[in-house]
C-alpha cells in the first residue's frame, strides 16, 4: 500500500471541502490504517467505533433491502461525523465543523473513495470514480443522526 498516496487523498479532500477537521481510514474490522486527526482525538478508538457503526449500518441496509451501505452522517452540537464505505473491506471517517457543506462533502468524497480503495487494494482506479482535473489535480497526483441508504 502506498501510504503517501493515501495521505495525499486524505489531505486533498480536506483542502477541497472547507470545514473538514479530521480524516481517517480504517479496516472494516476496526484496525486503523491512516489518520489525519487532531491530538484531542484517539484515532485507534475512532477507527474501532466507526467499524462497529459500519457493521450496524450494513446490517440495517441489508435487512431493509436498501442495497449496499454507502454512507452515514451523525450530527453533534459541534459538527458532524461522516462514515463512508470504501469497498467491502474499509471505511473512511470524516469529521467536520458546524459550517461544513454536506452536499459538497459527499460530492468530493465519492471520487476519492474509489481512489482510496485502489490504493488499499493495489489495483487500478475505477474509471467511474472520477479523475481530478484543474485545481483537483493535486489530489490525483498525491493523490443526520441520519443515514443515507437506510
């Protein structure tokens, strides 16, 4: 796995979406893969909690016939936590402040997830995941409580 490329994707997403405060990528079993978090956040605990939530969310989408789990967003009094499936084996956690634009976050995260999955699996990126252009080229180079899909 290319740790520099993974860090670049996480950093690139943070640069593209104002309001992102922290990011992490974890395996579906809760093991931390990478983190770009503040000192006040324990990334290993964040990864474990996110994986537990992923299991519940996947089960909920399955039981309700809503297809494969994609994402969930939880709002707190000081911002949000968004959890995204990265293929079947990992998840990305994005923490944001109160002013984050959720629509922009989802829009910018979708293509990054495909690239992150490619980094984790060592495969070529999915052409449908999006290729960065223009100001987004940096990402490619380094490259409510609500649940959507439930």
